[in-house]
């Protein structure tokens, strides 16, 4: 039974600055439905669950006979209280985390739902909120608020967790490692990946993949290998597994490498390559070294030409690969490496003297075919 109210409203009481500070971009109703469809499919329906959203905003995720919401934002909670029968708490959900906080006993079956704030805590603009949001139990402290929230679900010993969060929490190894306290006890058993563009307020920026993830509390938990092999399904029924793609990091440095590469060996500089979305926005070859540049040697140069050319093909790469490392089919690339070099030198004449090149016809056609084959069914026309 749905005793809550519908979630098709934005965080109207906050201006953009306030929304950024709280990480408050409320969830459209069709995504709340998506979460409940996943729960229906996966949680045994002979059990009675309590639904809890510890970052509930106006309470858009709260459905069911017994549901509890909490939020640090007083006005949001006031609004929520006026509009539904759920029980609400106005508090910082990352501090003194325990079932007791919500008057829940150890035995009650719990499902945590919601869309926890995801933002880098260093991006919070308002000082008072920044100070408040820094107060966290030591064992959930993390640079990203969303990671802290996932860890808090483990402390609450929720039987199931079905929340929206950036896919990068799972597929980026450094993030995954930060989640250890959570991943030791939870396993991803069902999910749907969709674009951040589904949240209207953020659709103007580069779209990134968000996952509606269903986790089961499980003594085995999951390791990174589990995620690498996991078959992610998108909202349009595309299936991908990150294990199926080789990445450029296996052949060339993605990050500043001045400790490994001497100045003498260096022939050019490239901007740090965090992931495909970062490459979309960032510069590629640079004339000068900065704290953000990678040193390129004669041997590694073809790989940076590859990344430089891939940047032009990003409109053909779907949003769900946006947080992946730069993907490559190394054997196929090596066969036509000179075409990539030619294309890149045309764009950056300063590379001319560094690498020998011949003039090839049809370079664009061959490169185009390479990317079509690399992406297969994921190639976007
Ligand atoms: C992305 S919004 C989600 C709101 C709602 N669940 C929805 O999806 O429509 C994130 C919410 O987290 C709240 N929040 C941020 N930090 C918090 C904290 N430490 N404790 C509790 N709530 C917090 C914000 O005020 C905001 O309402």
C-alpha cells in the first residue's frame, strides 16, 4: 500500500546553492518506481519489512505501511511531515548511527531505500553546512558523502539496501576499496543502470551512469573481481561487463608519473586521464608540465595519440561507459596505430618532429571502423 505521497517534485525550498550544499537533487517518481520494482522482484514477499530512507528529502521514497525517513534539512522534514504518515527524524544520519536512533530493534527486517547525496564534501559551498556535514562517525568518514551513506547502511545492519548511487562507486577500484566496510557484508544481486540525465537538474552537465542497486546482506560480501565480472543491465536492456574491455592504463600512465619517467625521456605532456567523461572535458596534449600532466615517452606516445583521437569519438560512446577508464582493443589498435598518430599530429602540429609519420589515405574510415568494432552493440550512431 502506498501511504506516502508522490515524488514528482523538486527540492523547491532550496536554491541551487542550497541544493548543491545538501546534495539535494530529488528523485523523479519513475526512478522511485524503478527501485520498488527491483525490491518486489528480489525481496521475499512473505516477510514484513520496515522501509527506511536516511536521506529522505520530502519523503518521496517512502512507501509501505511502516516507513521511516530522516534528513539533515529541517525544512524538508517539515514539509515531509505535513504530507505523509511516515515517521520522520530531523538529524544528521551519519552521526551516532544505530538502529536505536530510529527506535528499531535488532530483529526487525529492514530495507533501506533512497538516493543518498553524492558529492565530494570539498565542493560544499556554505561553511555552516560544511562543518555540520563533517561530523560523522569515524568508521563512515569518506571524501564522498554517498560512500559514507553506504557504509552507514552496514552499521544499521539493513537486510536489504536498494538505493541509487553513481556507478563509479563500484567500478572505480579506489572507490570500491573505500566501500570495504559495506562490501564485506553486502552483495549486489540485481540492478539497473541509467543516465544522470534522468534527474532534470543535473542533465545539463556531462551525463554519467547511475545505478539502482539491490544489495543483500550476505556474509561473503563481494570483492572487486565480482564487480568486474558482473553483468550490468541498463534501463534500455543493454548488458555490459567491465571485464570485457581492456584499458589504456595497461600500456601507458594515466596519472602524473614524474617519479617513473625522467625529464630526458619526456617528449610531450598529456593531461591526466581519469576516465572517459574527464577526457571529454579536458585538454589532451599540453605544451608545459603542470601538477596535472603525464610525461610521455617516445614509446608511449602512440597510446596518448589514441586517447586524443578517442576524445573525438566520445559522441559514439554511451553514457554508461563514462566513468570507465579509456577502453582499447590493443591488438586492433597496434595494426592501425600509424593512422591514430597521423590524425593526432594533424590536430597537434607540435608533435610533428617527435614521431615519424607517413601520409595514409582513408585514415578516418579505418579509425571509424575500429571504434565501431570496439564498441559493438554499444556503438552510438
Ligand atoms: C539526493 S537528495 C534525496 C532526497 C530524497 N530521498 C529523494 O530522492 O527525493 C539527498 C538528501 O540527503 C540529505 N542529506 C545530506 N546530508 C545528510 C546527512 N548527513 N544526514 C541526513 N540527510 C542528509 C539532503 O538534505 C537531501 O535531502
